[in-house]
C-alpha cells in the first residue's frame, strides 16, 4: 500500500503541469508597452534604466549597457540624464526616455545647511 502511494506521488510530481501553459509570463512587458505603433522602435531599443554618476554614468539601452560616447543604432550616446539618454547621429539628436513613464527623476538638491 505504501509503495503504491509513493508511486502515485512520484507520478503526480513528474507529470507536466497542464495549468502552467495558460499562465501569463511574469517577466513580459505590459501590453501597453509591448504593442508599439507601426514605425516605432522595437522593444529591444528601449531604455530600461539609467545610473547617473558624472563621467561614470551608464544606461541599459538596446539590450546592453552603454555609456557616453558608445555607438548605438542610429548614432552615439551623447548624454545620460535621470530619465532619458540623448543619441546624436547623422539625422540630428534625439532623446530616448525610460520605458516606465511612472519613474520621475529625483532632485539632487540638498537641504540648506543651518
């Protein structure tokens, strides 16, 4: 009897989950961000995050980290700001903003000294 129960338990644990196929991907972007209008840059070319640290500033753009002066599709990174990067190319300059528009830059100002 115990062997039969163990065999059933192992069979249940090894069976492929049928409900998992219908679950959404928790790592996927929300539909509002992933369904870009025609002619818009692909999701890969989005700006995911930035770290502003003077000359050591970096950003995650196009699936890799970039810093000022790095070549990217359409030109070179000219500046890294708190909520966007600036790309300069033969067609001029353009700003690429963070994918999550709810992120707001925080002021770097310090409270006045007493």
